[in-house]
C-alpha cells in the first residue's frame, strides 16, 4: 500500500515532489469538518465500521456540505496519493465506504440531503447521503410517490442507487439504479459534471453499477412511480422438517417462480435458516387477486398466512422489521456474506437440490445465526439489455445471498467453509460465476469479474480515461485498462 501510494504520488503530481505529506493542511483548507486517524473518538464517532470483521482505519474522514467541497477533498487526496471512497449509508459488507483497507480518505456524504419533486413529470432530486428510510418518507410526502430499493432502512442512496438496488418492487419497476435519470458526479480530477444519457454518457454508464471506482455522486435525479396501493404480505413456512421435506418445498418454490408467465406484481423470497424454510413476499394488488393466484396450492406441506396492507409506509415498515430480524439492520456485527446468481438456464437441478439440502443439514455451520436467502428477481429488471448499464447481471432469476453472523467475535473458518460449500453446490450447474456487486465479498479472488461480468472491459476502458491513477478505489473496484 505504501509503495503504491508513493508510486501514485510520483505519477500523478509532478508538482508535489516526494516531500512532506500535505494531506492534513490541504483537507483543513478544503472542508470545515474533517477528522484524522489518531483524533479522539475517531474510530467510534467518525469512522463507524459496519462489518466488525474488517476493521479499517481511514487516514481521514471528511464531512463536506457541497459538491465544491467534495471536489476540493478529492484534489487533496489525489495530489497526495491517497485513495478516495464516498460513504453514504456505510452499509458495505466490506466497509468499502471507508476504503476497505487502511489509509484511504473517506468522504462521508451524510450532509447531502437535497430533496425536491417536480410534480409535472414526477421526477425527484435526491441527495446521495439520504438513507432509504428518508427516501421512502420524502417521496411519500411529495405526492404519494415511490421507487424501487432494498428493504433495510439504514442503507444509503449513494451506495445503493449506484450498485443495483434490488427490492420487492424491482420485478415491477426495475432496480433502484434503473430509476436514475441523471446524476451530479465529482470526478478524479475534481471536475463536477452532470451525467445522463445525453451528457457524459460514459460516466453515467459507469455509475449505474460501479460508481465507487469512478466518481462521487452528490445527487441523483430519479423517475418515480405512484405508491403501490393495497398489497398482501404472505408467508408459507415449514418448521424443522426432514431434509427431504425441506428439499421438496424448495423444488416446489423453484418450479413456481421459474414460470416465465408469473405476474411481475409478485415478489418472493425463500429463506433457509437453522430450523425453518420460509417462503415469503408481497403481492402488489388486492386480496381477491392474491387469492385468485392460489399460491398455497403450490406448497401443500407448508403453513400459510397472509396480511393485507393498505398503506405503503406500513408495508415498508413491515419489510424493515423482517430484515432487522435476520440481518440486524443498522447494528454493526461480525459477519460474512456471499452471493451468486441463478439464471433460468442455470437453476439447480432436482438432484443438486437434494445434494444442497444434504450438505446444509450435515455440515458444521459454526453458528446458529446463518441464513441462506433466495431472492426471486427477473421481471422488468431483466428486460433491460445487460450492456445498457454497467450492472451486468440482467439474466439473474434468483439471487442467492448467504449470511453467517458471529456474536462472539471474528467469523470462524467453519462459518466461512460452510458458506463456501453452499455456494459451490448452488453453482455446480452453471458456467461463469456471478456475484451481486452490492453484497461485496472481500474474500472473492476475482471480484471485478464476478461483479461486472462482460461489462468489465468497458469499465476498465472508461476508468483509464477518467481515473487513470486509480484515485477512486477499494479492494475490488475495476482497475484502469492499461
Ligand atoms: C442489512 C443490509 C441489508 C441490505 N439489503 C439490501 C437489499 O435489500 N437490496 C440490495 O440491493 N442491497 C441490499 N444491501 C446491500 C446494499 O445495497 C449495499 O451494501 C450498498 O452498497 C450500501 O450502500 P451504502 O451507501 O449504505 O454503503 P457505503 O458503505 O456507504 O458505500 C458502499 C459502496 O458504495 C460507494 N458509494 C457510497 N456512496 C457513494 C456515492 N455518493 N458516490 C459514489 N460511490 C458511493 C462506497 O464508496 C462503497 O464502495 C443490504 C445491506 C445491508 C447491510
Ligand atoms: C418539471 O418538469 C417539466 C416537464 O418535464 C419541465 O418542463 C420543467 O422544467 C420541470 N421543472 C423543473 C423545476 O425542473
Ligand atoms: C404448522 O403449524 C402448526 C401449529 O403451529 C404446527 O404444529 C405444525 O408443525 C406447522 N407445520 C409446518 C409444516 O410447519
Ligand atoms: C423437480 O421437482 C419439481 C417439484 O417436485 C417437479 O415439479 C419437477 O418436475 C422436477 N423436475 C424434473 C426435471 O424432474
Ligand atoms: C477532468 O476529467 C474529465 C474526464 O476525463 C475531462 O473531461 C475534463 O476535461 C478534465 N478536467 C480538467 C480540468 O482537466
């Protein structure tokens, strides 16, 4: 790291000679609030590591209030050879908003709370530091509007709208990043640009899927939808159950969701945990329409329930409670997570499903707090060409996210081996390994290939053009082509 920094120093700033590090005075000049490693309460108050398994200490955390300040901070870091990452909600699984490794300049975007709604075309401007809970409330208060995003309220727009943004309405409306029409971006040389389909198109393409390596988004302009009205939250559960009963329920679910004619108004997730298989999700429509689907007949062995929500805020609140039960929501923890995609062509065969459940039930898991979450995707999200944005995995029908928590300290090798084994079996039937760029897995050796697939070469070319010195980087961001 030190060697790389020295190299960059020499490369990027002939003026800066290899003299004393000018970062501190430069940042103090650039922004009114900035904290440095070694300051009192730095780690607890300014840094706020989310995944305790990856302790990281940035060289500095800056708290700008304007795009001009962001620009000045980026210039200070670039001229002194420091990597830069923005932190919006701080929910990266690898703490990449803090750089992912020691010594970065982190730019905390929490002051970027801009919001406005154009009530003619219902396009909204949203500051990148806005947390999803406030995105929901502000869109609601501005005329009963909504957009797709994930269910955890503490996620930041900055890291979420730029990496994907999967959630229960993605089958109907696309992912969060599919809503982005324009963004203001600070580039590696400090210039502040507007990016859209008509201005700085390469920048726009890159930030819709891979922004952390390309710039800092200060605000987004997004399309919105009318809030979904009545919705039904359903659940089918199998408690305990034998290995073959659990496998049978999974097969029934996979067969059901792989029907290409299934309505886009249905969201569905299958969660496998220590003592249960739970199929849950939302139907966006009336109870009568839901009943007409007769989902229960697909899962004869499971106990079913359905609750009707008339209010959008009530439904979003219910999702937040569910995710908090599993992943703890905003609370820092020691955890490890992996993801992989299954397309309609690479679903697990029935034999593989049997093998999968045998493995899960007969392997040391290392904790009681593990979850294997199969999210049904497809729909609108997959109607968009895979090279239309840098987010590449438009063919993912099911995303598997595996999650293992240790309340006592560092995640153990047993926990890691268990999740590796789960992923190995789930991917037996497929060719290229795909991982969701929003669930970063710092242990993945070919991260960029897995996150961006066929779009990686174009990302590297753009990187070479707009950030040749790799100012914006974390351990798994695309490197310049040359
Ligand atoms: C409990 C939990 C639940 C989750 N649920 C979902 C879900 O339902 N659906 C889903 O799709 N994902 C989900 N995620 C993953 C989440 O979308 C990603 O971790 C996302 O990147 C977090 O964004 P952030 O701003 O909170 O994180 P940060 O740690 O602040 O940032 C993450 C990455 O994005 C970059 N970044 C942040 N802000 C900006 C910016 N303004 N400009 C450019 N780059 C920026 C950072 O540099 C970093 O590399 C979940 C994560 C957690 C922890
Ligand atoms: C709102 O949208 C309308 C229709 O597209 C447009 O003419 C108008 O300029 C927008 N207003 C603002 C403030 O951007
Ligand atoms: C269904 O619920 C009943 C009552 O709580 C319980 O006894 C039974 O084991 C459950 N069945 C399944 C398949 O989980
Ligand atoms: C796999 O199992 C499901 C559910 O039991 C069944 O509907 C399907 O036909 C099976 N597939 C094959 C190829 O046997
Ligand atoms: C900054 O970088 C962008 C993208 O490469 C470029 O278009 C612009 O001219 C650069 N600005 C300056 C002042 O060098």
